[in-house]
């Protein structure tokens, strides 16, 4: 039986015809800067749809009416009531977004491959929502397959990771007079989309008839997946980067060790930059959130298969945010899957093995970005394994082939978080440079900027972090002129 790629949440493409159907309605409620370009490779994210609507209504709601007493306004508009209003408006936007984008959307589901008789399941596939497993008893399977064309499909949708997702699919088979159900409830977590808001403060001068209190000011309030402007103002590019393929592994919620703060936000926002700013098609971007060991192996296998088919014309970006661990015996480095244990390197994915696999792929270029350290420490500086009292100076291995590696830290340093920005410090400065240059930056300039800014910021807080850039020995200086777009 084929393994389902759970990263489909982030790669769903809202088709060109669908956007055209609703573009007018959206334009009436959104300002131009918040509308994603109509393109087969662009997705209208829920946050981009909801932000201008919620912001406009909140700004109207929080204004003091001419005939409203200041004391009454203060009671009506405060942090508690404003948060409640934002929640109410966001919930309504979710309903409206789903209604608009599902009204004309019809599932295009097909049977994918042979029936798995041992597990009594069919694998179904949809070009937008990916693969689905549906249980069909073996006594009904032959009739199910023979009469698939007459099946009646009833989908239900929700918002996951800021885009439209399929929550369930009811399949009614007239020939069997029976309903079958695909549901992601058992394996996928529902996540209400986060919306970024930027509000101007309200300043109301007290009138002469009210007690002297100077100004009543309700300050700026922002709800976001992070706290950074890089999450909000993501540049759009007209570039079509169809031969670049991306693996993003964002490991935050570990089963046996501490979480990695902001790793999920790192991966999600980096994916948006890949699509919007670097012009990479959504179908070329595979995001694995909280990836297991097998998830990571399958991700690399997918890349190899793609590179083989493209026969040297593909470029690869491999991004990882999560824990890294060292082998105390030989100082080798490992990426840690969410089902791994920081005490046992056998549960990790050895970095040397990753470099071997990526380096032998027939790719034009391979750019690896690792927001992890390999000293055995968390982003907060504490040790992953309680019995390991000191950080270890790991040796993260040598890149191979047409590969250059951006690593967040070196030696026994920690890859730090940037709490103010809601990102790993290394990832934040990568995103910031992509934002400032609209993605048009050489790897040499990107590396110079990241090394300088991470070094300065970490020095101020007295926790040194030194990113390193390591090209394979065969590349020389050729990598310095590469661009991600």
C-alpha cells in the first residue's frame, strides 16, 4: 500500500477558473495589495482573504460615536471586547471563505492503483487534495471498482494551514446502495487558520465634561502565527521557477524531547516565500510538519525520483527546522524526527546519509538550509537529554556534488529562537533578506547578510551563534552566484 503524503495540506492549488469566479467578490472587500495574483501557481491564502475584511470592520467598530459617552465607549471597546470581536469576525470570514471557494468546486477523484486486499482499502487521488484511503470490504471491492464512474461524491471542506483542505468525502455507490467515507479526522489535526492584523492605535481625547484622564488609547493589537513583519508582507514575483523542487521539514512537537519553538511557523512561512517570492509552483513544494523518520526518508526518495526524471535540469531546496543531535562517540550529526529520542542517535537521520543522497542526485544545484544545531541543545539552550551535561562539538559532515549547505550554528553553539519575531533566528534573517530583495539575491549576498545579522543579534544577548556556509569541495566559488529563483 502506498504511503500518504500528509504535506498535501500546504500544496493545494485553487484552480485558475475558480479564482476568476470569485475575483470580483473579493476585490470588493479587499485592497489590491492583499489579492494574490491570479495564476495556476498561486493560492489565495485564508489570511490574505480575511485580513482586510476583519481589519476594516474592527476599525469601524472601535471608533467612538459622536453621541457615545467616553465611559460607555471605554466599556464597549477594550482589549477583552476587541479580542472577542476579532474572534467573531474571523469565524464569519472562515464561513464566507469556505462558501465562496467550495460553491463551484467539484471533486475530481479517481481510483489510484490496485485494491489493497490485505488491508481492504482503495487509494483514491484528487489533483488538488492529494491521496485518500477509503476502507472497502473485500466482498464489495470488485463491484465498487467496476461501478466507480457512477459513484456520488459529497465533500466537506475546512481551513488547514491557511488554505482550503478536504475534511471528508462521502461516497455513495448506487450499485451497492451503500455509503463509504474518507475522513482525515483520525490522522490530521484541525488547525484554525491564524490571521495577521495590523491596527493603528485609537486616540480619543477626553471631553471637558469628563474626569481629566488625558488620552484614552487602545494600543496596537496583533494576532498572528508569529510576530514578524516577514510573515505579513511577503513579496510577489512574476517569475516562474518550474524546475525547482522543495522539501520543507518543520519539526516542532516531539514525542520524547522538548518542543522546538516556532519551527512550524518557520516552515510554513518559508513555504510561502518559496511559492510567492521565488515563483516555485505549489505542487513542487512538499511541506512535512512534525515529520517522522519514515516521512523524512520518503521526502528524500521523492526528490531523488524527481531529479532522475528531470535528468539534470532540476534544482533542489532542502529546508529543515527542528532538533539536531550529535553522536558522542564519533561527533557525527543527526536530524531528529519527531518520533526520535535525543538519547539515541539510532532514532535520527544521519546528516552524512542525507548529504550522500542529495549529493548523488542528478540536480543542477542543491541548496540545504538547516535551522538546527548539533550540539545536543534546545533552542532555549537546555540539553535535550537530561544526563548530557555539556554541549558536544559535532562534525556535521561534508556536502557532496552540486551542494551548498547553510547551517544555523557551528560547533557547540545553539540555534537560537528570535522570540520577538516568532521564528528561529537563522530562519528569520533568511526570510528578511528574501523580503528585502524580493528573492533576487545571490547565495553569496544571502550568506553574508545572514552570518552578519545572526552574529550581531546573538552577540547582544550574549549567546553566540555563528551560521556557516559550506559548499562541496567540487563547487569552488561557483555557488556564490546561484540564486534561489
